[in-house]
C-alpha cells in the first residue's frame, strides 16, 4: 500500500501541478485544531496507547457506524454499553473484524484518513485485509510500545500548535489542570459547551444543574442564578485557556425572552413540567444570552445546528451518546438567526461561527448572511461533509458570495487523535486543488493563490479563534 503524492488533485495536468505546488507550500505548516473531541486525559497522563483496537476503532464512530450499517453488532467491536453488559474484550478479535471489513471504506473520508494513518504514521506497507490483519496488528502494537508513540510525543511529531477539546459547563477541567502543572508546553485548551445545562428536557438535566451549582458555588433556583452560574463557568474556562464556546442545537432558532418568561420556563423545568415548546424557547433565548456574554468576555461563539441526535433509539439506549447514529436534518437560518443577528450581528466584538449539516443551505442562506453581517463567519464543511467532495462543494457554494475571508479554515472535529494530521492533510490538498482550478481559469493569479493557501491552512483559523 502506498499513497500517491498527487492524490485528490485534478487529473488535468496543469491544475494538478499548480495544486501540488500550492500544497507543498502549506503541507508542513503547524496544525491548529479549533474544534474537536480528543479526550484531554490521554495528554494529561501521557500513558502509552493500549492496543490498535482501543486506539483506532472503539473511539471512532466514523468507523463503527459503517460496520453497524452492514449488520455487525457493536458489541463485537467492543463498544461499551450503558448497563455494563458484556462486549468483546479481545482487541485482536475486534481488529480482525475491522480488517475483514476494511473493503467497505474506499471512496470515503474514513478510508482516506485511515490509509494515511497506516502508511504515514505507522509505516505499514501491506494493504489491510483478512490475510494481513495479524501482522499489521503486531506491527502497530510494537510501535505503540515505544516512547516515540506516547501521546505527547505524537502531538509534537504531528506539529500540533493548538488542540481544542470540548468540555461540559460543569466539567472540573482536571486534565487541563494536570497538563498545565506538568510543565509540558503543548497547548491544549478547553471549549465551553453548556448543552447538558441548556437542554431542559434531558433526563439528567436536573443532575447537571446540581453539578453546575456545586462547581460555581452558586445556588441555582431560578433563571437569574442559572445565568450567573453560566457566566461564572465561562470565566473559569477562560482562565484555563478557553477561546471559544459551542452549542449543539437541533434548530438555529433565536429569540429573546423576557426575564419573567425565561424564569417561568426554568422553574417548570425544575419541577419536571417543561414542554417541547418550552425547550425550544429556552434554547432560543440561551443562544441570545450566549451571544451577549461573548461580547462581554470575548469568547468566540460557535453554533452547530441541524443534527437529529441519537436517531437510532435502540443504539442510544444500549450504548449512549455519540455512537454514530446522529442524522442531519433540513435547517433554516435566515429567519431563525434574524433576531440574534439584528441584536448582535453588527457588533464587531462578537465572533459567531455557524456550522450546518444541511449543504443545500450554503449558497441559499449561510453564505449571504456571512457575506453581510460582520459578526458572522462560516464554519467549514463538517461531520458528514468533510469528505473530498463535501469540502469541494463547500468552496464552490460559498466563495462567490462570502469569499474566503468570511470562512474560518478547517477543523477536524475528531475523537480519533491519530487521524488529526490525516484530516488536515486532506483539507490542505482539497483547498490547494480548488485554488489551482481558480488559477487555471484565470480567476486569481498564483501570488493570490499562495497567500490564500496559507490563510485556509493556518491564517484564518488563528484570526477567527483569537489564537
């Protein structure tokens, strides 16, 4: 197995050569990860990764969702269950299933990333299949047993400048503290994500409010005290290096409630009497509050709308959150963001980065909005759309209206630590190829393309996230 140095570039020779030259100018730039889900514990403890299966398969829903679609039981892949019922513990058996079914990934971003991990990180020369499963497992395990493959060493080898994690409002950030106190100079920063405290219909919402009360030392018994606790935690996160907040919401609907309206909903939630309409309005009001707070404290605000979370209730009930069964939904922005943007969108102190899982919205609503309001920028092609084709479509749909400078570069959005350089490499190749096409069509010149290559790989993300 080998990776062609011209991979993902246009077959047209002129475009390909231009793309390759642009890519070479940015391929070794430091990696900035402004949004992701890597567990900071692995960098705090710096313990060796246990085995190939626990490192590459079990934490990565991109992989096991494909297997589940083919009828493979998640228990056979060692995916933990909520009730602690037995799952496969033998990492070799899990790896064998992975190898037997690796043929499912050609043409997918997962396949592109994993091929990069195997060849570039682990220097595997054979293709992964049933016949090579054991030898490749042994080769990877041998490397994992060496000091060169400890997490912090890989962090430095990958040339990661900043790694942003995602952390709940009540999180103690103990592993971030541990990293700081260790004397290691790798930059790992938290991101404030209060979803568990905002979703008043969640089964464990009241427990989250109790945790929030405890860690903020604020007795939360009404909406006003809740807001005080949220502001308290934002301040704590900022003191720990946070530069951003994030909210995963079903809808991008924003609406300001009166103090009495918000308080009435909050108290109904405390009494277990909140309705779906209450939840919708409470979330809409909290998006307004978060924008207000971002103007006050300078944290960048991110919104990730449009996912039907835990669509497969069987898997959710068996395995819990983030198990590959979230599904995109059609999402509206022009009307839903109207109140927030009219209230705060003209204020240059606000940085609002909006993502979508609804590709059809880029050209119709999101690019025109970002191309007008100074506070708003477009997040990159995300999750189901961070494929080669998805990232190309993104550039095609938004550039004409929003340009490049109303976008924010790339983020990897990954839980799979070793896939970070692979994901950024794909993004840099795709953007280089897109820019090369513009050069060969004489829409931009080569000097502009070189500058834009840097901005898309490194410059825009630093500016957008105040890094």
